[in-house]
């Protein structure tokens, strides 16, 4: 037999409207009454009809989370489970659920966001990427729907709430770290001009080279698509240059692992023959061979703070846009060595 709100009210000796107010955590209801009603709910095994509540309150108590590609591909990168951990823990604390995107292309992701917004499936959205001239972000900004971004928007920064690292600064630091070790030929692996994070990191990398008086050599910029399509051939071609790189900055730890594997097949040892530094500081990096020097970008914190900001925007639409920078830290391990 299904327990109803009237059953709870009768057992607790209050009106059904009082039970509804307890469920909604109405401040006008005393703590004593709330405790009594909740005890009866537990005793009878009553569970509130959240869908019905959502219709009345015009709220879903749900946050949409949009990844740059399908969940299947995203979860192969440990960055996403960790940032989602930050999102889910924060959402849970504030009694919000999560609706994950499943689109596998830009078009499908855009259509899914339209469906989420127009179908009122969610109260707000966290975008886990910032693509250049992204029409989904543009649509959300123009529609006035609550959203936050993990990453720096490519436009309208002053009107969009976003949480990011200072990618220009940290990549400049990382490149200087290698320069101070004596490296003069440093390649960047994982270029993707479609995403703002890569553009910022390339700018930081180039700034360090320029300040050190080193040439900005395009043959040392290796594109992500080429690595995905023919990683071994790309690294073999890079290392066959008349003046090959003695150090690599890679876009993330997964790419660094791949580079180490390909270099090993070419009998090029890390860090004896070439140094590698990367980003994300995945837990696996501590146990890779050699242990990987990587930048801890505060992945959990990125998700946590983006969700806090979103819920604030949902519950107080007049909240002004924010730009929040999560600090980073270079974790030195064994993948980098001084140039011989």
C-alpha cells in the first residue's frame, strides 16, 4: 500500500499542508514540528513525490552537466570523473540531482541543451568545456538561462560566470621550468585551436620562449588530431628532425602517457633522452614509468566551485557574473631532467 501525505499528516497530528511545508523546509515551520513529521515519514516509509513538487515549485532540483563529447569517451579520461565528483558532492549537499549529457557530436550536444532548457528538465547547466565560438554557450548566454563554465569563455567574459585556472601563467611557468633545466628545443603536444584552454596554454608556452630569446618553431607544435590518428608516426617524425626537441609539454597526462609509450618503442628514454611535463596530475601519474611531472589543476575544486556558483545563480537570479581562478601547483616527479 502506497503511503500518502495525508497518512503522514494523520499520524503526526498536523495538516497535510504542514507536511508539504516540512518537505519544502519552510522556515515558518518550527524545528520541533519538522522533527516530528520527519520521524513519522521515516516510520511509515513515506517518500515525497519530487516530480509533483517540481511542477508546483517550477523547479526540477536538477543540474545539467554538459561534456565536450559523449559520456563514453569522456569517462575514458580520468579528468571528467574527478570534476564530476566535485559537481555531484556539491549538488548532493544542496539537494540537487544531476542530468548528464549524452550527445556525441557538437550538433547532438546543442540539441540536447535546447531540450534541457525548453523542456525545463534542469534548473541550470554546468559546461565542462569552453569551445571557441561555441553556439551552445552563446545560446545559453542569450537566453538568460542559468549556467556556469569550467574554462574561460572565448567571448563575453564579463557576462558569464566561469571557473578556470590561469592557463597562460601556469604554462609559462612550466615552460620556464624546462628552460631553467637547460632545454632550448621544447615542443608542445596536443594543440587543439577549437578549445580556449589550449589557446591559453600555447600563448603561455610561446611567451616563455620569447622572453628566453628562443625561437617559436611551428614544427614543435603537434596537433591533437594527428596524435590521435597516428601517434607513433608523429612522435617518430618529431624526433627525426635535424634539431629534435629535448623536452615536451603535453596537453594532459593521458597524452603524456601515450608519448612515453611511443618514445619507448623508439628506444628514446624519459628523462635520460627527453623530458616531459604535463597537466591534470591524475592519480596514475604518480605510478607511471617514470612518475610524471604534472600540474595539479585542482580538478575537484573546479567542479565544486562551478556548481556552487550555478546554484547561487539558480536561487538568486540577480547574482552578478563571477570569474574565479583555481590555483595550480607543479608536482615534480621523475619525467624531467637537466639537459646534458
